[in-house]
């Protein structure tokens, strides 16, 4: 909860200052917004590591293999990084780069999820 409040404060402050800066220096505004986003992500790292720890503990308790849980965590991380990156590209006015980042994120997510699909196929083959 503390990280959320700090992150929100940093985000709102950066947005207000960035809007003021954007009129005279759009490059500095983009740099400010990017730095604020990075600072918020660093502040949220503890929450992410706690979620990862809990997910692994839950997987071991349920008997799921780490091979099944890891792709889900990686895919979630890929989605977050590609969303933030594409938003930064859009803010900079580079919508084609934003689309490319989203496409690369989707491809990476699918690639990371292939072991899960293989596991499902193996389950189907064992039933048939």
C-alpha cells in the first residue's frame, strides 16, 4: 500500500510538471515522464518479488511444476514491459514504434508460453 501511494504521488507530480514542461521543452517532459515511470517500477519491485515468491510457494504446495509456473510469470512481465514501453513510444509521438513494441511483446509472450502449450498437448495425447 505504501508503494502504491508513493508511486501515485510520483506519477501525479511528474504528470503536472511534465505538462508544464511540454509547452516549452517536450523532450524534457518525455524524459521526466520516463524517469518517473522507471522510479515507480523500481518502487514496485518489492511487490513484484513478493508476488513471485507467493506464486512459487503456491505452485509447490499444489504440486505444480516450476516449468508450468515460470512461463506464466515471464509472460506477465513481458506484458507489463511491453505496455509501458509502447506507452512511452506513443508519448514521444512514435506510434509505429509503439506498435512494433506491442507486436514484439506479443511474440515474446507466445514464445514463452510454448512450454505450457506443449504440456497441454502431452496431456491430450496421454488421454487419447
